[in-house]
DNA sequence: CGTGTAAGGAATTCTGACACG
DNA sequence: CGTGTAAGGAATTCTGACACG
C-alpha cells in the first residue's frame, strides 16, 4: 500500500521543477485544501510522487478555467465513488444496507 | 524500468532524515564512487529511493568495518554477476561467445 | 581512511501582507 | 479568486580545508 509513490520526500523546489508550477501556486493549492504535504521537523513541506501527479491534474483543470473550489468538489466525488466501487467489489454492498434495516 | 524508485528527487537533508547518515558521510560516499546523485540546475544533489536503500546497505557494511573501497568492489562484482545472469536468462550466452570465433 | 567542524557565500523555504483584477 | 512580489529571518546546501587518528 505505502509504496515509493506515496512517501512524502520531495521539497517544494523540486516539485516546481517537476510540475512547472510556481512555488506560490503550489502553496496556494494547499491552502485551498487540494493537496496535503507533510512537514519536516523544521517546517519544510514534503510532497510525494502522487502529489506531483495530482498537481499536474490540477494544473490541467485550472487551464480550463476550473476554480479551485470546484476541483476540490470533483476530487471529493471521485473519492466517494471509488469507495462505493470498493464496497461493491468486496461484496459488502448488501452488508452495508442490511445493517440499516 | 524508470519508476519512482529511480527518479532522483530527494535532497540531501531528507536523505539524512531517512537514513540517519550525516550529510558529510553521504557526500563522502559519493566522493568514493559509491553513489551517484544527480544535480539540480543550481548544483543541489538529488537522490532516488534506490540511492536511499543503497546508502542503508553501505551503512551496514561500514558498521562491520568494511572500507569504502571494498564496498565499491563488492558492488561492481554484484553488478557483473547480474549481467551474466541476464545474458544466461536471455539465451545470449552462446551468442556472445560465438561472435568471438 | 572516515568523519567532524568552522568558514563564507549563494539559494531555499517560510509566513503574512500588499497588489491587481 | 488566483498569482506575483518584496520583506525579513531561519535553515540548507555547496566547496575546500584543517583536525584527528
């Protein structure tokens, strides 16, 4: 589960190199709740490869004029859907509803 | 081939956090030809997860008293062996020698 | 040989804020 | 709303070198 892709080890300057996004933009997307870097002991932000990919998606949507708030909503919906899919795949769909009867 | 594991994106400070090795030691092992970080535009060293793992192995050997030169020789031998294994696996072993006749 | 440290300079990172639109 | 920028301080990184052993 927790592979290299998800380890938060990349500093913001490298993220800038990798994504082309300005440091200001990267920090702003965090402020808006789109990404969640960790912090090193002394407060430096640390990102994962997964964060990099997410930032690239965010950049695409921003270019289309999508606002950060909408991007966030889209991300939450996608997450919800994938949770539902997980339950269906595991055959827990009925179990879930049976509990409510 | 070129996965997250091999991308050079980790700064030396983070490598220090991850391995417990001092910045001085990390630079010295490079000087001795044991690791090969890339450099960012402005000269900052960048390491991969593979480098991190290699550094941990180096640290183990150093604790056993193995000198950097010997560690390097071991690494070269391992590489040579894996190359031979590759050729055997691909059935190129004979092809290789046939060419020399 | 392997590692620590002080030295000096350059670039990074952080936060809070003002600017523009 | 989204992004740039100047501000001030703190911590990072780099190199070459001296120290010790």
